[in-house]
């Protein structure tokens, strides 16, 4: 994400946001189980959340063995720090994954991890590699897709799995995410170029399932899978509109 244009408190209080977070977390749980990881083993998994926002999905992931939430926006992570303060198995840091992340985690480099009583606090990563990584409605805001995919892959254990939950097209093929983004804020600009580094007020148009799978393959993931997931009441159900469809696509780091 190219700049800190986010307002964490405003984002938290958007109509439908908490409901959407609950649905998204349920979708992530369903997809992880569908990929072949039994729900009974979730307690044994170390999970990395990529682009955790204000932490509303993070709170619903606390049934995993550990959760480390990464969020590049300082404005968002300050809200996240409040929402996860009571979860002992959840840690967090302000960081955007990229080519150097794996070496940073391996050497335990401290990263900003502010809390109310210590806004300058830093935290070393709790481990160098994770079993599972999840990204929830983040990819369409990522500025550099190569850094995003390769960065995640580099911090997974061998055989670890990356799950990307994103908007899907409506049954008639319409990109509802694109339409509702632009209705919500007329200054937003949709982009349809995977190699383009988006900026400020730009966002990526919705990918098809096959296109998303191709991106996983392009960046070295194997054994790609996918499933349709529950729609979310994104954009506050303005004017009673239909919730937006979602999908989850996953891929494994080759052993």
C-alpha cells in the first residue's frame, strides 16, 4: 500500500464493517479446512495475517495457535492495537511484506508495534516462518503485487499455504466492488494492470478466479485451489444493495 491515507477510527465505524469482518473470518476458516487442513489442528498452526487493517478479522482468528498481524498503515495499526489487547496469542507489527522480509524476520529485526501505553514500542517477529498466511480483502489495495506474493511466500514454512480472500464478480459478471468503490468515493480510480504500482486513490479491479490462480502460479505457488465464499455487506449496504460476492484462492509454498 503506497501511502497512509487510511483513517483507522473512520474505517472501524463504517456501516457493516463489523458484520463483514465476521463473515470474512468465517470464510477464511472454511477455506483453510477446504484446503485439507483439519479444523482440529488449527490450534497447532502459526498464522500470519497480511494487511490486518484495524484488527476486526484478527479478533476472529484467535482460535489458531498464534497469530501475527502485519499492517503497513500506522493509522490502522493504532486501532488494531486496542482491539487485540486482550488476546494473549496475538502479536502485531507495522510492516509491508517485501523482498527483504524473510531476512528481517530471520534475524529478529524489531518493527513498530505501538500500544496505548507505549506508542514507540517495537517488537521482534515471534518467529521467522509461518504455517499459514491469510489476506482478507487486501490484494485490491496492494501497490506492488510481486512484493506482496513473493514476500508472503518467503516467510511461509515449506508446504505452508497462502489464502487470499477477495471480491468476486456478480453472477451476471458485473464487478460490484468496482462500482461500489466508485459510488462510495468518486475520487477513487480503478486499475486493471497487474504490473502497475497503484498509488493513493487507486484500487485494483476484481480478478476472476482463474486470473487469481494465474497470479499464484506466476509467483511460484503450487497446488492451487479455490472456493466461492459468503458474500459480504461491504460498503455499508448503501441503498439496500446486495452484498458483494467473495472468493478464496490458495496456494502452497513448494517443499
